[in-house]
């Protein structure tokens, strides 16, 4: 039997990461953070001094980059890139912007396809990203598309980064979020859009528990 999949797509700051992790834990399912793969290639390209406009070098870099996921002793997820713990570097806006740039290259997306599909294992998978329901797991039994207003997404990011002691401005974050949204939605391959059969959930003004409950509801519906 093939494992059931719940896809959770949406723009940056929609709460996908937080919600997906909690839902995966509740269901006892595996979790795929597909954005981390794009971010990992983005920072590996940076380490190798590859220009973000050099598509063929970026494609080679995608094949060459080793990416591993594991939880540390405290149960916190860590991402290992070419043998180095890159978890903190992966979360920076620089890594996000690099990811978004390389994610627009069709051969890079193709090279990462199988590396995402291997996460589909019993008893099930929660897949978090931009094109999980449309391209990577189009046959998923359960699909969710999370949104939130740009202002609210910028505020959430702001709080997250401030808690980590990163100095940023709300205004700057809002501008970055809008720029990344525009790039992700307008690219020719796998643009950010809800799958036709996705349930859309607007999380503006909702707390984490409220969103988790709505998503679990989608999974318990007969499909
Ligand atoms: O979700 P996250 O912010 O980590 O993703 C970083 C970038 O990677 C996104 O802005 C997007 O350009 C790209 N991405 C993608 N497809 C995915 C996941 C992420 O294109 N499935």
C-alpha cells in the first residue's frame, strides 16, 4: 500500500512550517520540509561561490549537495548540508532569497523531485511547501492551502526573528515577503497556487491550535 499524504502549501509566513510539524506529530506521520531542500542548495551554492545567475552550475550543485534531516537530543530538527549542521544558516532571509532564486530553475526542481518523493512512507507523510499538492504529490488524499495577510505574515516573521535576537525591521520584512511572493507566484515552473482540490484556510487572526484543528479536520474527512 502507498502511504497517505497530506500536502500543506502556501506562501512564506503562512505558518506552514509550524503547523505541518505539529500535525505530523499528532498523526504520527513523517514530515517533509521541502523548502529546506531549496534553501540547502541555495547555501551550498553560496559556499561554492556559484553565481545565482549561473543555471548550469546551480543544477550541478543540486545533484552534488548532500542533505540530511535529523532530530537533535532535544528533539529539535536539524538539517545537515554536506556534512555540516546548517540549520541556523538555512533560516536566514539570505538563504530564503537564494532558495527562491534557484527554485525558479526547472532543472533544479526536476533534480529535487525524487528526493522529495522518497519521504512518502508508512504510516503517512505531511509535505510542506509550495507545489506539494500540485506537482510533487498530485494524488495526495488530503490537500491544504494556508494563507494569511502579508502584514500578518511579516509580523509573525518579525517576532520569530526578534526572539532569536536577529535585528530586522517590520517594513523590510514586509517588502521581502511581498517580493518573494511575487517571484514564487509568477515563475513559469510550479508557480505558487492552490491545487484545485485543496482546502483553503485563511489563518489571519487565528492561533496555532485553531489552525491545527482545522487541518486535522481536513484529514479526518472521507476523501
Ligand atoms: O518554505 P521556505 O520559505 O523554506 O521556502 C524557501 C523558498 O524555496 C520559497 O520562497 C520558494 O521559492 C522555494 N520553494 C519552492 N518549492 C517548494 C518549497 C520551497 O519553490 N516546495
